[in-house]
C-alpha cells in the first residue's frame, strides 16, 4: 500500500498542464437551457454541474457522501490518486460507493492505462475501459460494458461535468465567425518574402497546392492501402492507419489522440511523392545537416475536436501547414502577446494551459475581443496553406476529419533567430526533435559556414545596420536641446 506522503510525492512529480477550471456553479453565466444548443453524447453517469445542487430538493451531494473522509480533496487530486492504481484495483474500488463508481469510470484513467501498456497500438472498442478489458480478456464480451453503466443521482461536480462537456461540445458559430488573416493567391516569392516573411506576419496562401496528387488521392481507402502495416506515431504509441481510423470514428473525448508522425516519408516513401514543398518555402537551411537535422515535417491526421493547444513551434523555426482534407480553425498571437489562459515558465521550457482546446474557447476566447492586440484567426480549408512565422503562439483544432502536411523550416530571414535560440544557456532543455541537443548550434553554424560562406556575417551586418537606423534620432530630435527641452541654435 502507498503511504499518504508517497502518494503526494508521486503526484507532485507528474507534469500536467492544468489550470483552475471556470466553475459552472450558481454564479456561472452558462445557463442550463444553453446546453440544448449543443450536440451532447456519451456516458457521464449522471454528473451535473455544481450550480444545479442549489436548485436540487436533495440536501446531499452524493459526490461527498460516497468519498467519506476524503471528500475535502479536490476532484483533480482524487483523480491523481486514482491514476496510481492499476485496472484491477480501479474496478474493485468502483464497487465501494456510487461516488467511487463515477470517479473510477472516468475515461482518462482508462485511457492512460491503455496507452501505458500498449506501445504497439490498440484496437479501440467504443470506450477506453472496454479497450483495456478486451486487451487482457479477448474472450470477454466488451459490448456489455457499454450497457452496464448507470446514472448516479445527485452527483455534482464542476470538474467532472466540464470534462464530459468539453468532450462532447461542438464548436459554436461565434468561435468560427472571425476570419481576419491576410489571404493571397498567386503572389510571387519576392512579394511573400517582403510582405510576410521578413516582417514576420502570418498569411493564408491559396492555390499553391493545385498540383499536389495528394489532394485527389489521399482519402482513407488510398492511405490504408498504401500504408499497409506501417505504424505511425499516435501520442505515445505506434498504430497502423486502419486501427487509428477505427479509434477516431468512435472516440468522443476531451483530447482526441492525434496522428502526428515525423518520419512518415521514411515509413511510406510513396507518400513523399504525392506532394511538393510550395515555392515560397523552398529555402530550408537546416537541410545542410542532412539526416542529422531536427525533425521538421509531419503528416497530421485527426478527427473533429483534435488538434494542438497553444504552443510556439520548435527551435525558433517558421512553419507552413497545408490542409489536404477537411478544415482547421487557427488562432494566432504575435510573439509579444501571451494568449489568455496560457502561462509559460520563465525559461520557456514548459507551458501551462487549459486541458483541452474546447475548454480554452469556453473560458478564454471571449476575453480576446476586448484586447488591443487581437489574435489573427482563420479557417484553413483543403487546398490552402497557412504560413506561421517564428515565435508566434498558435492553436489549431480540426473542425472535421482532417489530413494535413506541415513542415518547419529555416530561411535566411530567421537564421539568426534560430542560431541565437540554439546557443541559449538552457538550450538542452529547449531544443527538440534531435538527440544531440547540446551540440546542435555548433554543428549547424559550421555546416552553414561551409555550405554558404559569408552568409552569417552578411546577415549580422544587415541586422546591425537595420538596428542602427531604427535607433538613429529623427530630424526633430537632432535639432532639439535634450537638456533644456528647447531648440539648439548654432551661430
């Protein structure tokens, strides 16, 4: 058995991106009738928001009575403790009381157990608990598990309810309406560089994927046939594509697993033949490192609701993201504006943010409307490409089943930024996508100097000249006496 101190020490060691959730209590602006506008499915075992407790005729919250002496612990802490248990003990504990029944059937607990014990993938069976059971008892009829659940009366919990709500809430129209990104079609590379890459501004490019075979060929049947038994990175596990589609068709959870593989072209070379890098991004200086370069390109596949919460792309690189199938909602903030609800550590090594993307939209999106520096937003559809400048915060959520290709790159416009990033004192904790985090700066700089002699010195001189021009006093300042506040006269 674990002692209390041991349990708490293990919980503190866990790195979870977690913020206090906005309560759906009696003071909440969320009205019960508002929920009728959303498509809600799935089993939540009768959990209700805490605000409903004040309207209930029952004086008891079965959440508390069923927990006994540990009812004073927060729901987050209760679930953290339960996450230390294996499947057998979770099943046993779920029979102790109605409250433990709800907590022990919390799907993320079973999801973690499946992912921790199935590095080579899994066959999803409608729920994570069913998937776990079928993995250990293949002969067991897991279809019965879905019908055995019952609703617990008078169980009130904002945390548990919001977790279920975020798993089942569809994107609201007002979250999708704003589209203020600059869109361009058929522009020259020179115009892209001068108006967007050099000033470090995002842009959505249309029409530059028209010659991609992937736009026509990449449907499910084609990908499953071409990829065969190849396994792709899905969170912490490797899965065959048809097994992943089996999961994505059934899953309804707060954070759907995302297929995000950096070596897909090595696994299935034919995929590499179905697309070309758009002409605007042909210069990629990390290429001088050959196979030693950090991870730079990914195939991305996910169902509606999957995506990436707020982050800045690795190694100070810029990126492009091309949608092949489906559509994605983007929200971007410039480097000097940290998104609401996001709390990066002082060294930038870690970021605390809401558990799910839907939670961010529910609790923080509205506040951005009053900000002086409002986010750049858009819906990127199939055949379109978005340019994400280095240092920009961005969030992406799939609005439907989607397939995309993305690449991070280094051009002359952000080479100095990347070199500065790679030589930071804590670079070993910040650099990603490579085994050699310590020596990447020196290797990259030497390779650039060998392949493009004088390039770094030339860029440094231009940067210093630009900085000097920005600091040069204006005519007004040059004729003003700074000590007296008046004009200077010379005779």
